[in-house]
C-alpha cells in the first residue's frame, strides 16, 4: 500500500525560504538593472597657454569666487612682445622705403625668404616635438587603459590644436612672404606704392599680434571658485602647463557606472533621476549624454566591499547646475523605466 507524502512544517519553511530568496534576487536584479551609483562632479576650467609665457599679475586668489568675464591673470609672451616692437619700429621707418632701389629689393627678398625659412624651421621643429609628445601621451594612455585605468586624452586634443595652428601659421606667413616678394619684384621703381603696401601689411600683422596680446589677459569663461594657483607673478609657465584651475559652484555632471553583469538599454538622451545617497528625497532630473564603450574598473569608493574591485560600464549624465549636490558627492541614478536584456 502506497504511503501518501504529507507536507511537514520543515518542508513548508524550506519552500517559503526558497520563494523569499527568489523574490529577493529578482528584486536585486531589477534594482541593479534600473539603478546604479556614481559621483557628482564638475568639469574644471583649466587656464593655460599654448606658448611659454611670463606671469605678469595674478588677479585672483585660491578660494575666490569668480563670475563670467572676471579677469584671472595677465600673461606676457617675450617672443610676441619682441615681434610687436620690431613691427612698430618698421612702421616708424616706413617713410624711408620710398627710396628703395632694385638692389634693396633683392636684398629684401632674400631677407624675407631667409626669415621665413628660419621661422618655418622653428615651427616645424616645434611640430615635431608636439607630435612626439602626442605619441608619447597616446602610449601612456594605452598603457593605463590596458591596466584598466580610464584616462581621457584631453592633452592630445590641445596638442593637435597647437599643431594645426602652427601649420596654419606657416601657410599664412608663406602667403604673406610671397605677396611681399611679388610686390618687390614687380615694383620696378614704384617705391612709393611698395612702401604703402608694406606699411599696410605691417599694420595688418600688428593688428593680429595685438589681438594675440589681448588674449594674454585671461578672463573666466564660467562662474566658479578658484581651485588652485600654480604660479606667482614673475614666474614663467611652459606651454599647456596649468596656471590655475576653477571649479563650478555645483556639480554639472554625474559619472555613473552600470555593473558589468547588467545589460542595459540606456541610450544618449534618456532621462534619469539622480539622488544623493544621504538625501534620497531630493530628486534631480538628468539626461544621459555619454555611454562608455568598454568595461572599466569602478572607483574604489563605489566598491561594495573594500579590496574587492567592481567593474562596469561608464555612464555620463548631465544635470542642471542649480542642484543641492556637493562636488564629489556619491549619488544614485535611477532610470525612469526598467529595460532588461539585449541592450548595449
């Protein structure tokens, strides 16, 4: 005769525990699929120069609040100042060019070509140095990424812009040289017209140099607080060296990380809600503006267990500057909807 199996209190507890564990795991998975953590931060304004400069005056102090258009620092370029002085001297003596003869034209043409060749060699040497520096930076960044450390190549973009500016400068100076040579060769004694043309060219170049000189007075492009000052008046700063940095009053972006085991359908333009870990009642709207294309190691402060690294996909979220968050504050990012599976 078959014995009928009857449920016991112990088996009921086991089933109840299994159902509870399943519910908890499901809740955790759904929560991780729709919520992740990050850090609120602000893109710093870094003040630097494309060329070597001398600090004439520092118009701000560490911790000082600045607004858009406030003067930060006055710089001086010795090379630029020398060139301006040379042009001013040439303009003052331009009236003597009326008596320029053929021999003087030949001498001037040779001088223009020699001067341009010397400057081009200098520019090309600087370009080679910048390209070597860019290559070195790329190797370093590739090494960091191979070790799992993210590093944005912001300096590479600045170097590329400088290289482009140098090449444009070579083309502009060559065009100017050819224009002046054409005038000299075609003048055939028209010294008066040549003097006027040369004077206009010098005046145009002086105007450009004055514009460059005006840009050596650095103004704040955004409101914020002076973070650090790295040079004092009288000191010389190398090209691209940070002279001072400015942080915003409030964070404007959140750098979040979705755990690598979660496949998300987040996309640029998606809306999210950001909450401070210690102030979950305050909801801050945000928009996804960037998604990482690789899995990277999370910052140590986002690890759930010390000395147990976590890995995930980086998500950049833009938030309004009018928010109650602090710089560097840990936040929770929650999606407006839950999407699981298939997302990249």
